[in-house]
C-alpha cells in the first residue's frame, strides 16, 4: 500500500527504508506509475514503506529535496537519501530502483 503523506508528517514517516513518490494529479506519467507503485509496494510489504506526496499541495518538501519534475521517486534509508530517479518506471525498473541496483 502506498500511503499519502503531507508536509507536517513527512519527516516522521521516514523510518527504515522508504520510497517516496513526488507526484501531481495533472501528470500523465504519475498516473501511469501509480498502479505499478501499488503492485511493487505489496511485494515489499514489511520490508519497505511506500509513500506519495503531492508536490502542488506540499511545495516545501518538494523544494527541500530539489524535485523539479514529476514523478520523482526518492529512496530513503533512515531519513537519508540513497537513490532518486525521475520519470515513469516499469515494474522491473522499479524493483531495481528500490533495491538500489
């Protein structure tokens, strides 16, 4: 499951390994990525937390992490950025991205 977060709770959610999808509702690639992200999040349940944050509603978090395009996915490990990528990803690409390969 991919949980929606906002600016007020963002930092407290970044415990363990997390994947955060910075998205916008008007973004076609974001809409294409959503079901892929849901499927992968189910596969990694209990190992990796998955979150999404709307950049239009939460611009400060997007600015803090220099998100210039959507979708942008960032992998965090205990609050530290360990990987990031912008654009649509297939299931296989997303698995490799989550595993930092």
